[in-house]
C-alpha cells in the first residue's frame, strides 16, 4: 500500500476555515494516494465534515491549497469538485424518492445524445454499474422511494461511481447499513481501491477504520493531531488522540440482579404490518438491548411500543394494566418515551431554543400537570444534569453539536419522568465523549427504576450496555441472548445462520 | 435486503382526465336534459378558445411550480404583452414578427427579473412575484387608460379566429407548446434538473445541479408562456388590453389548473400533461354552466370545491403510495 | 448597515415618486409619464372632441317618445329601416352580458329580466350568458351564442375596442345585433343603445361642483379604477370643466370602489390640505363613504356628486348636502328588449338610440327617494311598472 | 403533497428571513421620519390615534395570518371571508338595532367555522393550505354573491358601525381613542400572551418540525387547525371593524389576504413556518398602512402607487433576507 509520497492523488496543505470568526479548521495537511483508503477520525466538531465539504467543493477554504493529481484546484461548487473527479457519499441520503435509480445516479450529468437525455444509455450504464458491485437485483428504473435504506445507500455509492471519480469521500457510509451490508461495502471499497481510486473514509466505528484503512488521520478541535499508518496504531491510542481517555472504562457497570425489579411492560403476540408474533417483557432497572439488521423490525418494534405505528394485533400490558398504545400521546401518558434514530428529522426542532426543545413534550402532553415556572426550573436543572454544553438555553439548538442535541432530547423526556424508555440508536453519529455520557445516563435511568429498551447497530455498544438482548429478523424476534454473549452470537441470529433459540 | 415489490417507475396519466371525462359526460347529459347540446361546433370552439388562453399561462406556471417556485405576476405579464404586441404591430402585418419578438423579449426579461429575485435576491417566490406584479400593475395603470394599439390583421385571422374543424389554431398551438414542455421535462437535462430542484434543492445542489440557473430558466420560460398567452389574446381582442390578464384571473386560475392537473405544489412531482387536463376541466365547467345559463357565482363555488376535492384525491394517492 | 441602504433607497424611491407627480397632481390617464404643466394634466388620448360636443349638446335636447317612459324615448332619433329582419314570433332572444359583478349591472339585469317577463309570450326563450368581466370569455360567449339559432343578439360589451371583432363576426351571420351600455367601434349592429354617456355624466357633476365650491378652491377627484373606458370618458369631460373653471384639483385617487380605502384617502387629504372644497366622483359607489369621511373628521361636507344609488340620496337628504347626482340610468336595460322586438317586427328604430340621461338635483331629489328599496338600489331603474316590483329588486 | 413537503420546499426560504423585528422597525422609523418631514401634525396624538384606529383591521388580519404562517401554512381565504362577513352582517341586521349584537356573535362563530373547515381540510385531507384556502376563497366569493344575488342588501346599524367608526372623544393626552384601537390593543396583547404560552411555543415548534412535534406528543393537526380558527376569528373581528368603518360593500375585503401575507413577511416571519414573532407581523401591517398614508401625503399618483408599494416591499424583504442569510 503506497505511503504518502509526493505524487499523492490528493494533497491538502494548510487548509483553514472559520465561520463568523469561529475557527473550525486550522492549517490541516492531508494526503491520499491513489488506491489508498485514508481514514479520518475525530470527535464531532473536530472539523471532519467541514474538511470533507471543502474537499468536495461544498465550502471554499479561507486559506490553504487543494492539489489533485498534481493539479492545484479551486472548487467553487460541488460541480467543480465532481468535474475534477471528487465524489462524496454523505451520511444522510441525497436521493430523490420520486425519481428512478438511473435518474438519481445520473442527476447533474445525464448522458446526452444530440442535446437530448439518452434514457436508454442511462439505464444501461446504471445497470452496468450495479452489476459491477454485485447488486444485480436492484432495478435501475425503480423509483428510489420504494427502495430499502440499504438499497438507497447502494444507489448513493453508484452515484459517485457514475462520476468515475478518482477520489471518493465516504462520510459515515455505514451509519445506515446493517452489518452484512457493511461486508458488502468492504468488498466494494476493495474494488474501488483496485481501480486505483483514492478513498477518504470518515467514521466513528473504529472497527471499520482498522479493517479498511491504510493510514489514519486524527482531527481534534480543527487541528490535525497525527497521521499514522493503521498497522502501527491501536484503538486505544486513537481514542486517546481523539479525547484523551482510555477506551476501557467506556461502558458503565451492568445491573445486578437486585437492581432488576417488577415487570413494567409485556407484549403478547404483538403484530402489525412490519412485525409478527412479538412476545417480550421489559423489567424495571433493566436495559434490554435489541440487535438485528437494518429493516429487521428493530425500529418498527420501538415505534409500535410508542404508538407511532401501533400493534394491530396482540396485547400490551403496562404496569399490570392492559393498554392500547394508539398514538405517541397515549404512549406518553402510559409513561413511555422514545428517542428516534433520526435526530435531525424527528428529534430536534432545529430553529427553536434549547429550552423550548427541552420543554416540548411537557408542554404538549402534561401542560396542566405543573406550574409553568416550576416546570421551567425543573427542565433547567435537567439540562444541567445531562451536561448540555450550549451558550445558554436560549441558543437555537441547531448550533449545538450532535451529542449536545441528543442530550437536550434526553432532557425533554426526563422532564416527563417516563418509566419506560425506548432508545433507537441513541449514540449514532455522536462523538466518543458524548457517547459515554449518554451510556452513563441510560444506565442511571435504569438504576432509578426505569425499564430501558435500546436499539443499536454498534455491536460493542449493544453488548456493552445490555443486561439482556433480543435479536430481530424479518419482523420477528429471532432469539434472546443473555449478557456476555459475543458479537458472533448476535450476528448469527441476525442473519439466521443458526436455529432460533426460544426466547 | 428488502421484500419490497420493485415495479419500475410508472408515470401514469393523472386522474384529472378521468375527472374531465366524467364532468363532460355528466355535463352533456344535464345539458341534454335541459334541452341544449354541449358538443355543438360553436360551443366546442368557444370551450377550446377559453382553454387556450388559460392553457399557455398554466403550462408555464407548471414549470415554475415543478421547480418548487411560483409565479403570481403572470396576469400582469399577460396584460403587458398584449399591449406590447398590439402597439408594436399597430395594425400592420409588416411589424408582425418584430412585434412578437419584442413581446417575447419583454416577457422573458420579466421572467429573468422574477428568477433573479427568487434566486440571488433570495426572496420567497410568493412575495417576489407578488411584488413584481405590483410593479407591473403600477406601470400599466399609469401608462394606459384603456385598450391601445391594434393587432396585425394577419395574426387576428390566423391565431385569433382560424380553426381546423372545431379546433382553433390557438389550441393546436397550445398543444404544441405543452408538447414541447413535456419533451423538455422528460428528455432534456434542464427538465431532469428542474424536477430535481423542485424535489429537493439540497440534493440537486450536491449532485452538481446549478439550482439558481435552473430556477431562473424556469421563471423565464413561465413568463415566455405568459407572453405567448398575451400575443394570443391580442389576436383575439384585436388590440392590447391593460386589464385582460387580471380580469381573467390568470394568476390564481393557472395555479388552480396546475394543481388540479396533479402537479405537487411543493414541486418535484407532476407534469404539463395533467395541467392541460386541468385547463380543459375548468373550461369544460365554463361551457356547461354557459349552456345551463346558470350565473357565474354558482360556478365559482363549484370551482372552489373541485380544486380542493381534486387535490385531496391526489393527497390520498400519495399517502397510499407512501404506505407501500 | 444594509438596513440603512434600504432606508436610503426607500427615501429616494418615495421622493422620486413624489416629485414626479407632486404639483400639480398627475392624471392617471396621461399617456406620457410626465404630466403637463397646468390644470389637471394633459387630456386622455381617449378624449374625442366631437363626441364630447355632441353629448353636451344632447344634455339640452328634448326627447321624442312617450313622456312617462324615458326608456322608450330617443334624443335626436335617426330612424333606420329593419324590414329585412322581420320574422314571425315568438322569438328566442340571446344576451351576451359583460358581467354581473356590481350593483348597477345587477339592478339593470333584473330590470331586463322583468321587461322580458312583461313581454309575455312574444319571447319564447331568453338566453343569458355572462362573461365575468373577461373580454376573452365574452368573445367566446358571443361565438357560442351564434350557434344557438337566436332570433336576435343583444350585447353589452365588456370593453369597446376588444369586443369589436366578435360583434362584427356576429353581424356577418345576418343576425340582428343590438349593442347597449358600452359601444363597439363598428356600425354593423342594427342599433347602439345608451344614454347620453360618459362625457355628459362627467360634465354635469364637474360643472355643479366647480360652480358651488369657492373659486380656485381645492378639489379631490375620486375614481374607481383606471383603464375602464366608460369611466375614462367621464373623467376626461370633468377635466375640461375643471380646467375651464380654474379649479385646483389637488388629487386624483383610485378607490377600487372600496369604501374603507376611500375614507382613508379623504382623511389624509383633509389632513394634508386642511380643507377640501369639492369632491368629484366618476361613479357613485363610494360617495357615501366620502361623505362619512368628512362627517367623521368633523368637517363640513363640500359640494359633491354621487349617483342615483339610494344610500347616497338618503345621506344627501338627511345631511342636507350640496350635491348632485348625474345618472347613467339602469332603465337602459329595458330598451334592448323593446328594440329587439321592434326590429323583429320590422319597425323602424333609431340608430344610435340615445336615451335621456336625467340628473337628480335638490329639486327632484324627493321624487327618487324610496325607503323601502335596498341601499344600493338605483333609483333610475324605470322598473316600478314592471312585473315583480319591488320584490324582484330587493 | 402533505403540508410537510410544502414546508420542506419553503425550508430554504426560511433561512433567509430570521425572526428579528429589527428590520421592520427600521423601515417603520424611516417611513415615520418621511411622514414627519412632510406632515408634522400627523404625529399629533389625535390624528395618530385615528390612524392606528383605521389600521386596526389589517393589523388584526396580519396577526391572524401570522398564527397560520408560523405553523407552516397559508390562509388565502381571509379577504373573501371579510367581504362575506360584511355582506352577511348587513343582510342579517337589516338596519334593526336589536339584532346588532346577536349578529356580531354570528359573525365570530362564522369566522371560526370557516377557519375550522380550512384547518380540517388541510390537516385531515392533507390538501396544501394554499390550495384549500384558494378553494375556500372562490367558494366564499361565489356563495356570498349567490346568497345576496349580486348586490348587498339590508343595512348596518349605528351600534354595529360605531366599533369601527367612532371613538372615545376628549381623552386627555391622546385626544381621541377609536374603539377599533381599543379592540386592537386588547387583542394584540392577547396575541402576544398566546405566543408566550405553551400553545404559542408549540405552534412555532409545529411549523419548524411537525415530525418532531408529533413524536413529542403534540397533536399537530389540532394545533394547526386551531391556528386556522384563530385566523378566521381575526378575519371576523376585522370584518366587524371594516364594516363599521366603511359600510357595506363587495369590495370590503378585496385583496386583504395578500396584504396580510405581505405584512407578515415584511415583519420578518418566514413563509414555511417556525420563525418570526407576532409583534413583527403586526408591525409589518402597520408599516404597510403607513406607506399608504405616506403616498397620500406625498401625492404619489394613484396609478403609480402599486409600483411604489411593490418596490418598497421587494426592497425591504430582499434586504432583511440578505442580512440574515449571512451564514
């Protein structure tokens, strides 16, 4: 694997950028060789995304130079970057649900014959690209809106391939992928390498970083801390570089048998369009981990319990009384809270203040329970308790880092003292520091007698946090695992290589 | 992966044509019972003429709405272009082509202005085009105290009153323009980009689409269509009329026709075919009420109901699709 | 600092707009942006001296015809032969109406319907199509009516110039065409029926106001909309009168027929000039609002003209105004029916058929007041003898 | 075609106008200076009070429109609603004093009802409010003409009219206080308090991100429907004041919907929702009214006014857009 030699495919020198006088990047240097996977890691707010945006033409740097294959580049727009051969795969999808796969793949550079879009060729080449990555099943003329999350991710990747990019930036590409799809992504990345394409790989998941990259650059507070060959470093070392904390004391201690109390919630033969014969119990003081692939029904389960897409069959008992969780409101009244995996779309109210965000639930459902001032005081305490870092609680939440936004969302729910909490990927896209803070919080809630259901695609997190695990597959509970199960056990159940163990 | 059935994308002809069929059928029946006849030559011709006027504007409006914008200035653009055309022609066939050219130039200019306000000016299209409308209104009010100029006879005889069987030349022209727009949307980069911009500007931008350029172009085309409508009206009226656009309510009615035609007001979904259907539906209602000699106020009510009902139906559909 | 920029721009904008039209106030009908130096600004290009002279002459002409039926009278009639249209009844009469969107047209149309009813079985069918004030639609309507084998076609054009081609097309079918209210630029119709017209209306009001107000006093002209030919002729006649009388026209404003807007305008003018010595209107719609504005401001109501709407006549009586009400009588809606039947009988009719255009003055005011009719009813409807009176008009 | 997508389409536009009322205040001050320069006595208490009084209806309409817009919707039906209400009032009262107050109640109920229908169609049938209220606009106009076959009937009593027309005279300092102004003050305060209340905050949250609001237990459809009802009520009060001020006419409400929306946007409220203050909206309306008065004072040719108005609106909005898009 070539090291950063002068003939690097991409060479960044002294890149700096600041917004409204706040420095976000300070003189960052970085090289990517052809056929190299260069990982960039760092806490949120370390400047990763800004750097990526600069390389892909989203922002123009205040200072510094971008050189691509020896040619100095100035990117005025994403289009310029694409022309120069830089493709980017964003964390959240950039696809048009109303349009077909082909139309999405070639959006912005449709093949034209005699001035007209050549639909036949568009379909053909899209199919070819899909085949080249072994996605033969995916029809090029299906509207993207009808595809599964994973399939859409594939379309995203094909999109960059269609630009025959020389350098591909992958920003948290696996965030939405289930593990076996990650394997596919690995294959894909290898293929790209073989074609001599350089890859800038941004991820919070250190496993991937170690599996894929040949070099790793650590960013912290907008500065490059170090760039090391992957072979010569360890996860602990990286995390130290990123936050200056050992990886070991990462997960809080599990619940002890006496912590675990009475049954809070029971589901018998629960089912709806996405779920079948769901039987499960949640106990006070316990964290129940939910594993499984994307689309296996994990989120559907949480949404059913919160009344977003309710069970259409079966029985739900909350604290001993049969309850129909018809809507979020009824669920909340029954003491259920839900933290969605889509923080931007379903978690925060971006343009409102931190305080308003934290008060949202109490105002909506329990407005009459307590006096307004009392409520506000309490919420302020909670915000402090979860250690939200913000310029005062009147600051608009969109200016906070992902981790702090998530803390505000937590505070919102704590304010209505739920007895059953449903977390869907609570730490996705959150930096290491905030991650552990949230883990501690979840554990504390459990210890204080709440029943917690926690969905996670991040296996170490799942294994580290859960007192008990269920693994979903095809809308059913494929099996249950005790604490201390291994990643292999989970994956095996998730992909169905083993007999289902009776729950 | 997923068990979703992945049928290829179908872009079905909007349900508006079903509605149109039903309306005309029922209308024909009612009129027949009333002792009249809906589809005689003269009525059909009138219907198609009314459709043509609104049609040009609505087709243009479709483009901007598809692109996630809106144009409330069209009514004034129509009035202005009747005047520009008629005054430049001033009754002589010689000046015909220059006049048409000038008219289209002027309207294109206004479209450009709208587009720039919305894009570089970063003003909400609703307000921007409303403001431009006011600017034009002031110009028209202060400069004209009534019809002015006179249209070239050649144009009056052809575009204005010429017809093939029961189909006026103007309506054929409308079909041609609509066809061109359909082609533009489905077969050119601009079309693909426009729909993308309307569907999700951010996605379009990150895919290297020049959103602003696309939006501006859409606004120019929309105004051009309005200019065309103006030229047509000039050919019908034999002169320029400073109030014809506003009296015709072309701003709101064009938007109504577009949404009835199944184009999403949010942009990114729909097309000109549906719009033509919507226009014909509105014109059809006109014709039916004429035959029944029911006064226009009742028609207003019916129109209102139909607009809401139509869009409600589309919303249902979209919902069902989302469920799948 | 961008805001300052806006401020500056706003200032310039306003002052510019202000300067361009400050003193004397520009007339909206000026075809060039800069108004002429004196009086009420240059004359509208629609002003036609000969028409103007004719109409003013007609004001003093004596009408021929039954004295108690002004809608059958004609001023200086010039009879035309209509034998070629003679045919046996009962008839199907078709009417292409410009619009029904204001009280005047409503009262008129009801009067016409009543007239049709009064004619009994002579008319077997009366087809009415309304164009909602859209030239484009009325052209289509007329074309549509041509396919309905009508015996006679009555047209009340939405706009003179723009409806001419359609009316000509109608004439070519050999159908007797009768035009009323607004005219068309062609002689092809059998006759064109209307009262004396806009010049007369504008002149009478302007003469009265300028004579009663103190010489060189300040006058405010309130108009409905620009660009409506009928109203333009009224204003252009008024301008002549004001310039002749040397009246200082301090403002020409458009009210859109909106009473609230009218009151605001009058308010501000009172504040700006202290007193307004005369008010002229091109239509009566907002006359009452204008009067109220003076009353609410605690100022004496200056000489003013309205129209024959009952609400104005009522206020006039109660407040003892110095007022006059030139009219554009709604009884003219009866005449086309009468004319149509005469034509189909082959009788001679006058073309053009100029109806008398009475003026309501202090003297005859009481004879037109009628407490039982709705406030926006037009006194000059000539409908009291028609079937269904008064219910039909309430 | 859900309201969400509409707001999403307008989302980029949101960024452009931030909620601050500074820009509108600036414009207002500029206009005041211009008035003072030309017409000093305009600023004398009595005339100022009358001005505020006559501006009350449009200010109330702007406030009503604000509730709808900040929740991410449009209400194009208010203008026709005002017209309808005035005409209905005249016919129902029919110059009979004893009917005045009952009819006022009827009007308020009617306004609320129309708002309710708008809201339910928009939220329950998922029809974009632009279309819903456009349809309602046509329906109301047509219906009221039908009902009164084309010409307003009956008449308003002085009791009805005094609210919009009369004032408390000889008040120390102020000279005179129009009833309309008092009504405005009361309702304006109410509006401000409402926006500080739980409902108000929730309303803004709904306009900002309906999905999050719903998942936090907010009944989004209910909140938005209430916004429409409030707009309808505001239109009803405006109708009472306008009818009082001007009397019966089919023109009573013509074009007010666009006026109100323009005012709200001038006030720094973002179309698409989630941004802006009710105070800003009302100031926006006041600014528009002041602009009209200004043009009367400067003798701007009646025919040119739309241009001046249009130019100033575009300018103000563009500048505030620029000012706040710096990020």
